[in-house]
C-alpha cells in the first residue's frame, strides 16, 4: 500500500480549479427571505433543523474541528467549502472517509471536461443502482484558487487507489489521506480515474480553498440509457 513517504510534495499555484455542484445548492436558504437580520435567521434555521434532514446533515462530523470551518468573514462561497467537509457519504469517497470530507476539484487545461466526466460517472452509477436512466440535473461550476503544497501521485495509476472497484480504491485512498493529514499535509494531486489526461485534487483543509466564485452551468440529461448528454445552460 502506498504511504505518504512514497510521494513527492510540490508547490501548487493554480488560480482556477473547477468543482461542480448541483444548481439547487446555490439557492439562497429559504429562511433568508423571512428574517430581517442574521439573529432572526439563526432562530428560524434552528427551528427548521428540528424537522429538516438537509439541515441536520450540516452537523459537524467527528473528524472536523469547528474552528477549522470558514465563516461569512471569509467571503463568497464559505458555506460551499464547509459543506464539502461536513456533508459526507456513509462510505466516504476516494480520499476521505465518512468522518471528514474534502474539497475535490479538477485543474489544468481540460479541467471543465474532467469535472463533467467525474460527475457523470458517479451519477450514472447511482442511476444504474435504481435501474432507471431518467434524470435531468443542472450543475454549476464553482471556481477556486490554490497557493499551497500538495502530495503528488503523479501517474501512479497502477496503485490500488485507482482501482475501478470503489470497494478496493476507497479504503486504500482513505488510508493514504489519513496518512497525509496526520503528517501535516494539505491534500493530494492525482490523475482523473474518469477522464484520460485529466488532473484532480483533493484539499484536506478548508482554509486552502480561496477566491471562490461561480462559473458555467451544465445540464446533465439521461433519457433511457446510461449515455449522458451534457449541454451548457444558456442564460440571458
């Protein structure tokens, strides 16, 4: 199994990385329209959390210290960053377990295509599990910049973390991520498993994600088969 000591660390300076989130995630909270000031909104959100499964998913998981999370003072997008670290899957992802999320993004000259391929693969997998390929979802690019040092997997695609089977890849990747985090590392750079030639990153600390802003919107459409049609959402 690959360990943190096996990987080089390199400076990573990139003003524009791309992460895709569902467009619905960008809507203003419903409570915002009902409150006159932040204190009133906080009260209403506390009430909503009593019955909202979405709100309850914002609870800080065991592996995240509340002091790590961003606040409104950190500027636009702070809540998107927090969501990436707090709203985790029961099985985790390639480089994070259920106890702590990570900020995944694509970078490089084909970042947009890489991000779309990654999202399409995962959502197609979910649809395959239901047996119904009938879905339309709009995603928005969330752009962010990084000036940091990351461990680099280079082109080591033969490692278990890149297995086509998530049951093998995820435990291996999560073990490596814990190793990096515990050693004081910031995250990992790695080749995309879903788009040939694509490059991705997983940032393990919220404060690394900087200059967050919105980019293009894309519509993903499945109409009866596993083939997905992706088109740019035209706005007026």
